[in-house]
């Protein structure tokens, strides 16, 4: 039996204590609460694509679960955009900006790709838990 | 071979494999969020603390205790109908996957082959083998078909194989080569998500396996060459359920991870195989980190687009080879630092103690992928060929990307990594007592613990990195 392999009672108690401490720490560190309360106002992002690349220096779109999100896209040539996971596809034409609007119901990290001759990632959407 | 001949071979191979590099990572719809700093620190701290607790409060184990540890709690025979049913399922799934891949719709998510092979078989089955038991023994379609041939063939001799002598020096090296090839197909090869490529690869592998069975017998071949048997067997050592199928099918329930305790050391080729698997599991994650992207950018950033795709593949292949070699080097150094000889014997004795760390990382890395991308099997079961069928009325099922919450994955990851580390330290500790004399057993563990802490930290670090896709134009 595995029990006979266990160390004597003192060590067992110590290990259990270490386990409890670990669980407590994870709970404390893990459960931070968001600083801002949920707002009715959607989170807006204005992004511009120049030759299949994003201009500006935003690398990641970060929102929280449950947020309403609006991403406004404009481009200097016709670009097909695909937000994976949420599975939203948008075609942005020159001079005709498009908006992706959705509620961030699922957490995770989702690539937004241009689907042309190559699929390449423009930016990632990160939805964090509340 | 001359250059033109080589070019013809290459061209033929390329025709066989329809290359669509543009759809790399097509199976990924959602990635895990990077592990937050707090989780990372707690996990790292706990791993270090556990290591020192074990080292500080060093308790003694003797051989008798080990004997009682891996004595099964319960055991029995698996009824023949269940075994036959499992084998029939295995054969049917293999045939379905090959046919769907060859004749079905060639779009990745309209054909059952990519999801069935890469997600359910490769990722899903390795979890089942690690946490339940090595069910591959029961569903292996190749042994099932071969045994069927032996049982029912009346016009030929009962034993279908020639039973040629297998060269002992070769050991599990062929399995190593096949595992490397498989990992290369999974992580590097363009067109790995194309159903036809998967079907062709499966058909070729089936032919190779049957040829091997016919020459050397299936027991020998499955022990040394058949890569799925070897790798699932390795993961199955961790599982609480022990499954055997040599003539009679038996099961035994034992404490988890005791299958990793060995009295006789693994032979060097199996040691190499184990290190190869462990190294590959880590490299898989490394290839998605920003650090790797920066390295790639540095090395091939300035090249012309046409040549960079090829050099990117070469870089990935190099990493795939270098990762396991690096791990092997560090591991052998740790063994050499034990100051005991012979290194060869000790290397075979301790290598399995690293397995729990790799299984824990594998779980943390792939759990949400299995839960989310695995759902594709629900619509695909109704329409495996992508012809527009609706066999079970599930064709319209939409994958729920919110099934696994990010916070749950974080807790799971850290818990898995810490528990995996504890089990690894425990296995190594017991092994030290069994393999070495009491005086040196404790001293032997310093280097091993350093290696384990390093390996665990690397796993945690990878999980804390934002996953990025590299697009090479």
C-alpha cells in the first residue's frame, strides 16, 4: 500500500500544512478583483491597417469578460479580417471603415488575422476573467 | 543519388503532400492567456519549497516498502467481448480516418481526419493513457488486424510472422526516429492540417507496421518500433490502471505513478526515447513564445520571403533536435554528479522520475485545447467526410469557446505543475534508495533536484508567456 511509503506522522502533518498554505496563497494571489466596475459604455479601439500591418504601437487588445467591445477598423487597401474564436469576419475597403462589435463572453487569447494570400496575425484580443 | 534524381523525388513528394502553409495553426481558435505573475510565483515557490522539504526531512525507504508500494490494490481479467469491442472500434476509427482523409472534403474543419488524429488521438489519448491507463494496448488497430488475421486465417500458418531475430543493439532507436518524425509532422511540416496528407501518412505508417509485424512479430515490434505503443506505454506507467494484453487481457489498479519505479534500469535506447519525449513536450511550448519569435527574427529576418519559409522550417527542425539533446546533456550531467557508477545504469534508473513533470506540463499546456478544439468532433461525427451528411443530427453544433474559463486553467496549471513536481521528487527519492546505498542516496539527490527545479521552472515560464503565432511569408 502507498500508505507504508509515506513518512511518519510528523512529516505527513508538515506536508499537509504546506499544502494548505499553498492553496491559501493561490486563492489570495489568484482572486484579485478588477479595479474598475463593469461599465455600460463599450470599450472602443480605433485601429488603422497600412499595407496589412497595424500602424500605431498597440500590441494587444485587453478587455475583461462581459465587456462590450467595439473595434473600428480602417485600411489603406482592401483587407479581410478574421477574429478567431469569436469567429467574426469583416472586409474593410478603402475609405469605408468597419466595426467589429461583440460582447466578450469567453476568456482567452484570440488572434485577429488578415486572410489574404497569407494568414498573418495583426493583433491579439485578450479577454481576462473578472 | 544525383541532383536531378533528387529533384524528381522531391517533386513527387511535394505533389503527394499538398502544401498549404497559409493554414498553419488552423486548429487553434483560442489560446490560453499567459499565466499571471502571482500564479507563476506561487507555483515556482512551492516547487522549490517542496524540493527542500524532501531534502531536509529525508525519510528512509527500504526494498520491502517498495514491494508493497507497487503491489496492485485490485486486479482481474478483462472480459473477451470488451477487448474485442475495443479492437473493433480501433480498427473502424483508423479506416474511417484514412478514408475520410483520402476521399472527403479537404478543408481542415470539414473533415474528421485532422481533429481525430491531432486532437483526439495524439493529445486526448495521451491524457487517457497518463491519467486512466494505457488503453492503446486494447485499441491498437494494427495489432488488432494482425491478430485477427492470425486467428481467422485457415489457409496460412497460425503464426503470420517470420520471427526474424531482432538486432538487440538496435533496441528502441527506431521508435526514437519515428517519434522525431511524428513530432516534426505535428510541429513543423507545412500541410499537416490537410486531411489527405494525414491519410497518406497513416496509410504509409500502417504498411510499415504490418511489414514489421510480419518480419519480427508484433510483440517485438510494438516494444521497439511502433511509436504509439512505446509513447503511450511510457505515459501509461504513470496511470493508476495497469493494462496488459499478452494472450489474456488483464487489468490491475495500483497507486498512481508507482509504475515509474523500476528495479531494473531502462536500457539505454529507452532512456534516450524517454528524454526525447520529455524534451519534445517542452520544445512544443517554446516554439510559441515571443523569445523564440525574437530569435527567428534575428536569424532570418533579413532574408527574402521565398527563402525565409524554408529557413524557418530548418530553424524549427534544429530546435526540435536541440531541445531533447540539451535535456539529455543536463540529465547525464546530473547523473554524473551523483558520483556513482556506472552512469549508464543510473541513467536508466532515474530517467522515469522526470516523466511526471512532463505530464503535468502537457496537461497545463493542452487541457483547454482539448476541451475546445475537441468539440469539433461533435459536428464531424455526423459528417466525417464533409459531404453534408447529418448522421446523428449534430452537424449544426457550434463550438463553445467559453467552455473552459481562463481562471480555471490558471489554477489547474499551477496545481498540475506543483503536484507533478512533488511526484517527480518522490519517485526520484524512492529510486535513490532502491538503487544506491543509504549513505550516498541522499547526496545523489542534490543534482537531480536542481535539474527538476530547472525543468519545472521552464514549464512555468513557458506557461507565463503570451502565445504567439509566427507567420513567415
